[in-house]
C-alpha cells in the first residue's frame, strides 16, 4: 500500500513535467519553494493511506499534522510529496517522493520513489532494504580519503549557515569527493545502495529523512544525530554511513563552530 501511495504521488509529478514553464510556485523562504504539484502529490498519497488506514495519524510537508488520529494514534504516516522541488522546477531529474510509517515515533517502513529513473527504494524494519526488488547493501569503505560524501546545503538565510560551512570544509578537506544532489531522501537511498559512502544534513525536517534513514539502517548502515543525541532524528541533524566510516564522519562534523 505504501508503495502504491508513493507511486500515486509520482504519477502527479510525472504528468506535471510537461508543463513546468507554467507551473505556479511560491517561496517559503529564500532557497525554499513549493509548487501546486507538491500539494497535489501529497493529496494523492494521503488519499491512498486514508482509504486503507483512516484511523492513523498523518504528517505531511504541505499540510502539517493531518486529520486522522493526530496526537492519539501510535501510527503516523510521514510524507514528503516532492523532495527536491528546486530540481524539479528547473528540470533537473533528481527528486523523489518519500513515505514513511512510524510507530511510537520510530520508523518501521520506508519508501523513497524516484519517478525520473523509475527506481523504488523500500524497507521494512527487520526485513532489509531493496530497490525494485533487488537487495541493497551500503558501501564498505572505511577511509574518508576514499569516500564520496553527500550533503544538503542549507537555504541562504539559514541561521546556522556559518557553522554548516565549517562542517562542510572539515569534511571536504579529507573526503575523496563531495556531492550535493538536492534531494535528501534520494541521497539517503543512495547511501543504502552504496552509491554514496556517507551523508550529512543539518537543516531539514522529519519528512525529508525518516524513510531514507530506515533504508540506510536496513541496508546494513548506521545513522546518528550529529550532536550525539540517542534519537538520530531528534533535531534532524543527521549523519549516515557504514559502521566503520560513520565515527570518522562524525568526528569531522563535530568541529568547533
């Protein structure tokens, strides 16, 4: 059902690609935009979820805490209907739909769907991670000078920008390469698939990260709060890599501000 819901969102985005020039956009803050298709994709996803599980709570990037049993149900669906909106609007084929189910605040199911490449990344806690049915495994590189690290650059007015730039430089000085794709859910899926060796972010929300973090864990990797909190999504300041590389990445990220 979760995969079908994600595909319903993908269908909205795929149809919309033919009319990008006339797409209505709105600016949430400098560097952070939304489109009419974000809302339509989210509505299509939640329609499927609501039909199957009307009693479950829902959290979406566009609508916030949905109807359902918000605050009462231990089950909560967390949806980003278009992760990588700036890429999408500019015709860059690196964006995704992210759907996660959390039970008592912990993700138990995640889907990251890439409509441009028709790659569907899925994970169920304890059941492994897959792309189009093929098992995923994180890369095994343990040295930073061999690792390619993904990241998300915060919007220009982000209050912690200077601290982030210090972290970026600390990692860039020792990594084999840095990549900024523009869609955190896909970045985490790429860590799970072994395409990126590691990833870090300081400026996003739970809907950007919940499904992707589970993918990494179920592919044999690890995720951690950069500041050391036991809940990796405590403040959505997240790092991800294999178990050997993650401590090295965290050491670089914990540079003085």
